[in-house]
């Protein structure tokens, strides 16, 4: 009878112990979960300032500065314009104007057409550096570019309108296959009258220009000496000299 009286107390003790153990285990699980959340939040907070600083630095960095563009001038061709006069007007080499505008024949200009005038010069690309050979063997020689075929052959083809200032003119032609720059070439007569060419390109394959004795405005097809009297006489010898003074062509007036 004494044992039966203690059974309820034993069962109650077992139930209370089990409840305490379950409560402790539940508390331990919650504690572990809270510590893990705190650890993750701390790592995120540590990395956030660095990421924010990087984003701010990227946003505040100035954009790359683009290379300034060269400002070209547009010239509308007027009556009487020549490439030589246009080049002299803007202080630009005539060859630069020909190159930039891809002019096939500088002796022909169309009135009203637009020309690009490279006032700032033609930009040149920076050449790639040539690799230096590391071996003791000598470098392979680079072949030179062969010269352009043909040559210029400037001649005095005719003198027309002899004795008449309004019609008198000398026809100068290039019968070679290569163009030639006539700048500082001279035409002389027997009395010491001299005409000096301004910058003027005379193409080959028979291209010609007329040098008029009287006054006028130079064009791509005609140049003007600007004299007030006819210069040529029958039987007189006309001489064409290059800038070095060498006689390149002569012509006896019929």
C-alpha cells in the first residue's frame, strides 16, 4: 500500500522533468537562431560602406575627355577662284586642300561648289612603334616604295592673238604623265618682260593652261599676266624656266 501511494509523485516528477528538458532545448534553438541572424547582419553592415564608397567614387569620376575636333572652314567657289588664290586667302597649302577634298583635277573648279579648307592642318595618325628585334640577327630591310611612273614634260604649245592685247595668250601644256607644280616658274620674252607663276598644279596627259597677256582674274583654265600692252612679236623667242632658272621650253613666235 505504501508503494502505490508514491506512484503518482514519481509520474508527476517524470512529467515535470520532461517538460523542463523540452523547454531548455527550445530555448537553446531560439538562442542559436538569434546569434546566426546577428552574425549575418554584422557582415552585411561591414561590407555595405565599402560597396557604397565604390559606387560613389564611380559616379563622381569625371567622364573621359574627348579629343577636340579640328574646325574646318567651308569655302563656296566663286567666279574667278583658283586653288592658288583660295590657298593664299586662307594661308593653307594648296596640296592640303586638294587632299582633303579629293580633287581629281585642280584646274577645274565648279562655281557654287563647297570646299573644305583645313585651316588647322591635316591630322596625321601616330605611327605604330616598330618592334625592336631581341635576337642578334640583323633586321630584315624594309623595301622602299617605288617612284610613281612617268614624268612631267612642260612645253609651250602655241602663242595666239599676237599683237592684240585682248586675245594674245600663250598655251602651256604638260605632255608628260605626271602632274607638276608651276609655282615660281617664269615666262620670259626677248625684251626682259617676266611673268612668275603663283602656286598652280598642271596635270599631265596633255592638260594645258592659257597665260593671257592682259589683265584679268586667274581661273583654273586661264592665268593673266596683267600687262597693258601686247608682249609677243613675230620671230621673237619665248622661254619657260623652272625655279632654278633652267630653260625647260622655248618657242619662236611665227
